[in-house]
C-alpha cells in the first residue's frame, strides 16, 4: 500500500506524453485517476476521461463537480496540459497564437487551481503539481512566448505555496528539460542526431511522484537526463539600501505571517 492508494487524482493533458505517464504511474500506485484532455486517452488509461479544455473556466467547474459526484472527492491534481510554438520572432506570431499558448499554459494552470481548491479543502487538504519546464527557470530563445508562459507557472506556484500551506495543500512544479513526446515533434529526430540526451515521460512522472510525496511545498524540481532531480535554488533578490531600511521586505509579507520575501 502506498500513500496514493485510494486517492483520487486528476491529470490534465493526461492523454499523451508526460501526463499519460503520470496517469499510468498514479494508477499503479493505487490512485483512482481522472484524465482531463481535449483528446481521449489510449484504451485503459485512467478510470475516467473528461473532455476538458483547461482554458475554459466553466468546463473546469463542471469537471470538478462531476469528479466529486462520481468518485467522491479529489486529493491530487497534476496540472500538466501544455502547448509550445517554437517560433522565436514575435513578428511571425499571430495574436491568436500568442493568446492560445497563454490560455493553455497559464490560464489552464490558474483556472485549474482556482477550481480544484474547494474540492481539496473538502478533503482536508491535498497536493497540486504543475508541469512547468526548464524554460520556466531560464531563458530559452527558441520559444520566448512558451518561456514566458512557463515563468508564469513557476511564479504562480512559488507565490501560492505559502498561501495554501495553512490549508494543508502543497503546490510544486516539475521543470523538465527536453522530453521525448509529441510536443517536441520532429525536433526529437534532430536532437537525437546531434547526440543530445532526451528525457522519457516516465522519468518526469517519477519526479511528479517525488513532488507529491516529498512533503515540501513551493519547490520547482528541475529534471534532466542522467542526474537526480534538483530542488532548484532561487537566489535572493536585491533589497533596498535606504538607511534604516536595509534589506527590508514589504510589510505585507509580515502581515501575511508565513509569507517570506527573501531579500539581501
Ligand atoms: N516535451 C518536452 O520537452 C517538455 C519539456 C518541459 C515541459 N513540458 C511540458 O509538459 C507538459 C506536457 O507536455 P508533453 O510534452 O507531454 O506534450 P504532449 O503533446 O505529449 O501532451 C500534451 C497534452 O495536453 C493536451 N492539451 C493541449 N491543449 C489542451 C487544452 N486546451 N486542454 C486540455 N488538454 C490540452 C494535449 O491533447 C496532449 O494530450 C506541457 O505543459 C509541456 O509544456 C514538455
């Protein structure tokens, strides 16, 4: 029996790649898995499939209601659905393309968190893991808009962690390097030809499990081939040097109790 035995888990983008690997892994760990995606999963993956566009707030509300009705609650959420563009030049991108990537990658995570929180609280707490990317931790000139969307996910996860902690809800991110999935498309062959090591979806699913079970919150787990996952360390931002207020953090942080803003 594992900590996930009998837990009810929702995975967005669970019909392919990293989400599918996570759904299968959670099922093996004894969880009851729900896949939310715009395309159905392969036969046998997940106990329940919901046709959900993660950028649609109304669809989110309906999905959470249905999961609670059918399965009795919700404990674990992997907000993983995402899209990439691989266009570097903003002039080559239509407004629709820009809005689409933001809608899926950022709205999809925010609306998901917003919709699942009451359900997790009704169970006395829970765990959320978002799939960000290494492009959420560093610049990635191949796809700047994707990079912006993943930085947004990292900022959201880190900022929400102390807000959700008193409600017994953990929130973490996994930040993989390049993973061999349909999202990378033809890039896989080129990267292979160049001898670049690629992650497999199962390796990322392992780190999702780590993020769920570590007991930590606000962590961003960097995942790269051939090494242990790294709980990425963010440096302190520069604090003020005004006499009498050297290194002072905004008083709002003190008012919020557990919220810390590290400055030097
Ligand atoms: N593949 C990589 O190299 C890589 C690296 C770092 C992070 N990621 C991230 O991992 C996550 C999963 O990507 P993947 O590589 O497994 O890709 P994938 O294309 O194999 O899977 C993505 C899934 O998301 C679903 N999806 C797309 N738009 C959706 C929407 N509006 N609503 C619901 N579902 C939607 C797709 O149908 C698909 O099943 C993404 O957030 C991606 O940005 C991928």
